[in-house]
C-alpha cells in the first residue's frame, strides 16, 4: 500500500509539473507573438537568467528567466525546488511562478523596481513515518534593486558579459494545508522571502 501511495503522489506531482510547464510555454509563446509591438524599443528588451544565491543557502533552488519588455517593465518566469530536513520532519517541494516588475529609478535592467507575482508549489511532507502532500499558492508583492557588476556603465543594446546582483524582498500570503498523522496542518498566513539574485544578461 505504501508503494502505491508513493506512486500515486508521484503521478499527481508529475501531472502538476506538466500543467506548470504547459502554462509557462503558452505564456512565453504569447509574449513572443506580441514582440513586434515593442519593436521600436527593442534595444531595451534585455533577457536575464537569475539565480537566487541566498535561497540556495537554505535549500531552495530558484532560477528565473527575466524578459525586459521596454525600458521600465519586465516579466519573469521561475522554477523552484525546496528541500528541508529536521529531526522529525522532511519537506520537499517544487513548482514555478510568474512576476511582473516595473523599474522606478533607472531604465531596465538596472535600478530599483517594484512588482508582484504568484508562486505555485507541490509539497510532500514526511513526519514520524507518515507521509502526505499538498498544493500551495504564494501571491506576493516584490521590491528590489539591481546593481550592475560591470566596471563600465551598461550601454543601450549591450548583450552578454554583463552581470548583475539584486537583493529583493517579497511579502505575501501562503495558502494551503497538509493533513498528516490525523492532523490538519495549515500552512497559511503572512510570509516573507528574502533573495539575492545573481543575474547574467544575454
């Protein structure tokens, strides 16, 4: 029975992964189709790969693809994997998310920005030999500041060999619960996420 239960969770988890992947693919296709609308500002349409260095310290792998739509606006898609183990608990989670960001101090991709987003996670928890899973949402507001690590200022149209560092804070609300060992464990309420993103422009 335990093998069947684990298989059921894995199949369910794979289904959610497929849904997330298809959602991201459709969204990316939609945004690519709309690219001609930004042709006159194409020089500002930078693309970045962001890796969360601070999250990695705490067992959270978070990788983003960020597309700057014009000199003030950007969107980002991310994949997330989380693993945590304590004396009694073992947690594993994976999922993805979407953010929209607006630069308010400089032209993208540098300077201060504000925005908002939502993450979706599939969580598997194990406690005292019992195991169960659940789905969670994290709608949140974001604020951050992106610093260029290049010794020379970024010029319009520059591509490649430019690195950035971005400390950011996300404030939001966790929505979800897990029932394990005959106990319903709500994982909800206000939450904060601190990140330090290392970014590469390409």
